[in-house]
C-alpha cells in the first residue's frame, strides 16, 4: 500500500487529487460497519456477518473533515483500520499526527505540503503604493509594517513574523490585515478570540476529541499566508502558553495535530493603549515573542471626514441607477460630517452611512407611492 499525505487547504488537495476515480475512506468504513451489523442466515442454525470481498481498490481518500466521524479508537489504531481495506494507494488530507506517525512507521509514506502565498519585495511595493487608497491616516503604521514584513522576503526565513496591532476600536487594524492578505491571495484565516468565553475554548486551543473544532486543524486547512487573531486581548491568560512555540518557531501542537506554519504573517489585534499595558497584560514571556508592536491612532476630524466621503461614495456606487438618481451625495455627506466630532470608529460610521442612505431611499419610495395613490384617486 502506497500512502500519500497532503498538508494544506482543501481546494489545493482536490486539485492535486485530480479527476481519477477514487473511493472515500469514510464511505467504506460506514459500509463495512453497516455490513457487520447485518445478520445473514446461510443455513439453519448458522449465522455469519462476514463482509464480502471484491477486487482490490485502486485509491482510497480521506479529507480533513472526515476524521471527526471516525471513532477515537479507530484513529489511535488507524493502521488496523486501513489494512483490511488494503487499497493500492491511500491518500490523506491533513490527518491527525497519530495517523501520520503510525503510517510512516509501517508503510511507504510520502508527505506533500502546500506552498502558502508569501510576502515578496513586489508585495512590499504594492502595499506601500496601495495603503493610502485603502486606509485613511495611519502613516506610521505603513512604515512599521514595511519594516516588519521585509524579513519575510528573505529566502532564509523559515518562521513567521508575529505582530501585535494595538489601539482604539474601528481605526483599521482588521482592515489592514485584510488588505495585506488581499495582496497575497487566498481566504484569510481570521479567528476572533472574544467569541471563546466558555469551556470549549480549552479544547479548541489545546485539543479535545477528534470530532471537536480546533485551532490547529483550522491552521492546517487555511489557504492564506496571513493568520489573523482578532481581539487577542480577550483571551484568558491561561491560554497564552499555547502560543509560545507558534510565535517562536512557527509550530503549533495540540493533543491531535502538529502544524508548521512556515514564513507566514501572524497578526494579533487588541485594544491595548500602550506597549507598557501590553507587557503588563501578557507578561514578558509572551510580550517578548512579538516581532513588532504596531500602534494605530485615533482618527483626526479631517480623517473622519475622509472616511465618510469614501464610505458614501462606495455605497452610492453599489446602488442601482434608479436609486442613485434619488440621492444627493453632497447632502448625505453634509448630514454625516458632524460625526467627525466623535471617536471615529469606522465600523460604526459604515453602519450609519448605510442607515442614512437607506432612510433617504425608503422615504423617496414612500413619497412615490403616495403620489401614485393620489393620482389614482384623482382619476
């Protein structure tokens, strides 16, 4: 039996798999389990549950999500699960570490890894030239990121660059990570740690049963060279130790999986106000593992007006032609400019722009309806 293990995103794995015929391991296991549960009477007083054998299978495949449906004891004795099936080729996508260890010890096993989109010098040029058109203000952020990402352009770099974005909410931290990822390509892996405030977080970070979601499996399945951990400050300090090895050497291990992230870009966002606050909250052990702390500042009044202009223009362009005719873009901007006296949270501004435009449009529609009704009554 030849074994090939692929580590990387599912879309890449399926491309590598091609169009040749294959059988899926989970289907085979389910069919055999069902066959064992059936009792076939072959003669009076004699029973058998033997599964009928057929021609040897050419290629059997398992994808990353399939292992969650396989019982724990079968994962731990995976070689015993696949030997009776005995395909010519076994092709696995992102298996748990236990499975690779077993197969590599007893069978001819080939490992293939996906080459994630990498930061190049061309990426730096595109980032520099496109930053102002994507984000208002934050000039110091652009310079800090150019310096931080440069080390990823060297061929010798084998571990990630780890950044902490800090500053007030809604000033472009997440948007900057999305912008960088857009330059590289692939769907951004984004995890919001504020969502994990229950017992599931421990198993998500440190690993639980194979049927449970885990950070390690998400890392294996990712398409992107950028890993975004939003609201890192919301994670309980008891989980900080889980990231030491990832930030240091680019390896993340839990109970079930081992992941090598390579020269990727790991971005953690937070609402800390200063470097001293970060150090006090995270402790020296984790604080020292960040390659750079990138400060995002509150937007000035003029910058907030620029944001409003961009949001209104973008929202207007997305409307149908008849809707655009009902709007006065200048009037909407004038209505929204007083918001520049506020804190300048871009997410909130975006919602307010949508709300104001929608209100203008619905009033126009209702007015048209009133005029139509009046005209109908007059006739």
